[in-house]
């Protein structure tokens, strides 16, 4: 069973409190998404660490319910 954009956003918001999240369905098929995540929690962390935080927030759904997710992270300006 696939996961929808609303659930992806909810999991990321719960896993990284205070972040802002935008989810985009890249192909319109509900199977390929992009996540744009901005959080103060990313300050001082490498890009790999930031992406790991997003993957951790997804609670193991990556590669099971979620087929493809492009992640873009940043800190607030």
C-alpha cells in the first residue's frame, strides 16, 4: 500500500518538530515525491545528517510504502 503526501508531511512534522514541510508529487502517480524541509534542527548538521533526520522521521516507511522521495533540506534564513 502506498503512502500519500499528507501522511508524509505529517510524519516529517512529527519527527522534526517546528519544521516547515512542502511535499510535491513529482509524477502525479502518488509514488514519486519530493520533500522540501526547513528546520532550525538542521543548523550545524551536514546534509547527510539532515537527510537522515528526515528518513528517521518516516519511521521505516521508505522502500516499503514510499517508493521514491527526493529530499531537499535547509535551515531558516
